[in-house]
C-alpha cells in the first residue's frame, strides 16, 4: 500500500497542478480582456424633484493609459440640464464625469465607457494600452418622485 502511494501520488499531483495551471491561464486571459475598465454610476438629487446629478466613475484596471469616451445614453425620459456631453479623455487611473439631468418618467440610465483610438489625447510619452475595441456599460433605474 505504501509503495502504491509513493508510485502514484506524484503523478496525480502533477496532473492536478497542470489542470490548475490551465484553468488559471484561461481565467487570467479572460479576466484581462473583460476588465480593462470598471464603470460605476452614482445618482444624487439636486434641490428640485426629479433633477439629479449623475456621476460616472471610470477606473482603468491595467497599468497603461487608454483613450476613453464616456457618455450617458440619450432617451426620451431624460432632459440634460447640463450639456449632453460625451467626454473623451486619457484615463490612466480613475476619472469622474458629471451630468445634470431631469427625468419626466421612470427610466433606466445607461452609462458607457468605450476605448477609442483617437490620437493626441494621451500625452506622447504615456504608455498606451493596445486595444482596438472595448466597451463597458452600467445601468441605474430612476423612479420619478411626485
Ligand atoms: C419612458 O417613460 C414611458 C412612460 O412611463 C415608459 O413607457 C418608457 O418605457 C420610458 N422609456 C425609457 C427609455 O425609459
């Protein structure tokens, strides 16, 4: 029984390690491409009913800068009190973006961060992350108050 274990355990251990390594590699690559950016939305009321300040927080999860377009999707129930701006910025760590809106009916806000290849946004010497298309969104339901 003892010799049986000595003979077969190392092979089992190696097989287990191989499986772990493969899983880790597969998960790691998937993770890498799915989490370039994190986006978060925060909605806070401004004095009057149904007027809100929307904050999108975009975080760069890799150690290289990216040019990112940050926007809020338009929809008929939202009126932009501030300009309905789409921001284009070089995001190297974490940036915040703000819009003032008013809603006329219950709706779902959708915030979007898209990596773009616009030149002359990031400083020349910044190390730019090589990606051609990547978009992440966040949604937030808002109910009208009467
Ligand atoms: C806008 O409000 C109307 C009326 O409540 C609703 O039916 C519709 O789904 C809303 N649209 C969006 C995009 O939220």
